[in-house]
C-alpha cells in the first residue's frame, strides 16, 4: 500500500480557463494530458506525490470523468504516473534516458537534458584480460589491460557502475585525467586525439549482486540493465565496457525506421 502523501491541489479556475480551449482542434483530454504532463516534468507535481482526485479534476477542468480518465490513462502509459487501488494516482519518479542513435558518453547525453552528473573513481589498475575482454579488444588471453571502475551519479543519486577496459598505454593516460567531471569519450577525442567512429552495443536484464546493490543504494536482486559496449577508434577497438544501470531510474531509447 502507498504511504500517506500530501495530495496536490487541483488546478485553479483561472489556470484552467487560460489553458483549455473548447474550440481547439485538440481534444479536451489531450489538452488536459499536456497540462498535467507539463506540471509533472517541471516539478510542480513532485515525484511520489498524489495527484488530485478524478472528482477534483472534473470540477477544476469542467469536464466529464471519462475525459479525465483518458488523460490519466495516457500519462500512465507513458510511465509518468501510477495508480494504487483505492488510493488514486501518484506521480512516478521519471526515468532518465539516453538515445542509442548517437555515440555519446553518459555526461554528454545527460547534460543536454539538464541533468547534473559526476563520477566517483572506484579503482584504476592494470589487470590481466579475461577471455571476453581479450577477445573484444583483439588481444591475447591474459594480456595486460587497464581497468577503470566508476560509480556514476545523476542529480546526486547513484545511477550506474561502469567497468571499462583499455590498452595499458591509453588507460594509464586516462587515469591521470579528471574522471570525476569529464567523460572518457571527450578525453579520448580531445586530449588523446583518438577518432571515435562507432560502438557495438549489447543490452540485457540482470539482477544486482551484493556489490552492485551496495554501490547503487538498492536492494540486492533489484533489476539492472547491463550494457556491453565496444567502442572503436577508426578500425581499432579502444574501449570495452560493462555498464550496470539501475532499472528503476534509467532507460535507453532507439528509433528504428522501416526502409
């Protein structure tokens, strides 16, 4: 059952009068949906707070119950709200997302959406390549590689654990840089002069083990997205990573065109 939360006050009459247009080609439920979406995204309706009741919104917007339910149904499908039986509708915690249509570092992608990011360096050391790492980086088994582990934060909350592998000369250079505030992709391109061209990506769902759960401040066995990403500089693999993202707070998006 949902804990008791302060309910959001319904929109004022003046706001509704200005926002709704009965002569608009846009249906009333769509207009209401957009008003509610805007207030969720700008923080007027905070995450986990309770939405006004259907009756309150019917009165405030002067529309039927079915119109309100259509607007709320759309918001629920988008993941912006969730319903609790017998309690009403609540604002969901929005998930950050990154598009897979462009090769970007986490900080690059999030900064364009207005998010604050930084990284905590967990370790930086030379290790023997596992079979998987050696195969991806086109090295001999147990060849030396440089491993960098970081805990990534989004708006001051832990969002992912990144485990990255590089040829030793590149990894040692990266370890001397400001990895707390700078993306590795940016350093590779701007400081090391590498021409990043593309990446091969695999995504799967896993459960958090004890170590990942502790770093990400979640319960053990919570759902995670595990991304394997092999990034290339021209015709050479340069960066192989395991990225472990919290499943409740992050998503990847991809547009697929039918040619």
